[in-house]
C-alpha cells in the first residue's frame, strides 16, 4: 500500500509538471515517445493520474465497461487543441473515464478535462474518435463519450450506454454483475443536437429533406436495427447540395 501511494504521488507530480507548459504548446499534437524534451509531457501526465483498481469489476460475468478490453494506441486532446499521442489507452464507457498506461506500466485514470480521444486498432488499421458530451453544446443528451460516426451538414454520434446490473442467484451469497450495452444516437444539424429516440424520428430531425428521407428509408428497407441504417441516412442527407 505504501509503495502504491509513493508511485501515485510520483505520477501525479509528473502530471502537474506537464501542465505548466501547456499554453506554450497549444494546437500541437505531441508524440510522447518521440520528444527529446520530456518536460513537454507534463501537460498530460500531471493532470491528475489516479491509480486504478480492477476490484470494482471482479464480479463481472457478462459484458464489458470498456469500448475495447485491450489496450489501444491513442491520442487525447485538450480543449485548446493540444494533443498527446503514442499513449496506450482504454475507454471506460460505464464511468466515462479514460485509462492510460503509465511510465511504470501501471493503470491510471486520467483526471484532466479531455475534449476528444482517438483510439486506434493497429491490427485492423482502423480508428474510432470520441467526443465528450459536454462539448456537444446541448444539455438534453446522456453524458458520456460519443463516437463520431459521420460528419457533414448533418453529423452522427453514438453513445454506447453501459448499464450495470447486479444479481444474486437463489441460494447463493455471491452477487454477480452483468453489463448491458444500449446504443444511443445523436444527430447534430444546423448547430443543434437532437437525441434520436426512435429511428423513425430521423425524417423529422432532418426536416428540410423530410419527404426525401422518408422515401429513402422506405425504399432501402431500413429499420434502425443496425448502426449502418443510421449512417446510410446521414450519408444520403449529406449528399444534397
């Protein structure tokens, strides 16, 4: 316990030191693995790294709180545009936390106010971009990290809501946990964000092309059961001049 506290204090000090030079390196993306002046890194690491204990999920028997359980290469961006890349990250969608692998290879929770995070699957050469809900400029949505699916005249975002359920089997003293994932979509159009409560609400949200959207959904036989149904509609809408 004493060793853990010392490590956490060192990590926190390193983070705090990093923030001192934040203004000087605004609007830059800094690769943490390729900088000669390591003091530049204090902006990210000092922001309050807190040691993470996996004991909170030890009773989990189904589902996952994370976007991906594995460590992924990633980049985080502060509100001023400063980015830090070359990190190993996990995104906890249940608690809305970003976890990172520290210099000591231990797992920490970022305490800084992060605007955007990009996670890269190096095996499949794909990436996923997430925006924190506080930067969507609307109070009428669930808080959390929204994945950017489409951008244009209409932009589409998806929040994978994680719902934790606890259950104690009959005759057992042990409580088991399960996490259910429910996707929630948001459309941003004309600088206004709309929570898509039902797939059939899309024509009304995209009301300047309401009839076209209605006919397109009908002819394409879309029902909103797949993510691709939503992205197709947004692509179609963005195809108009």
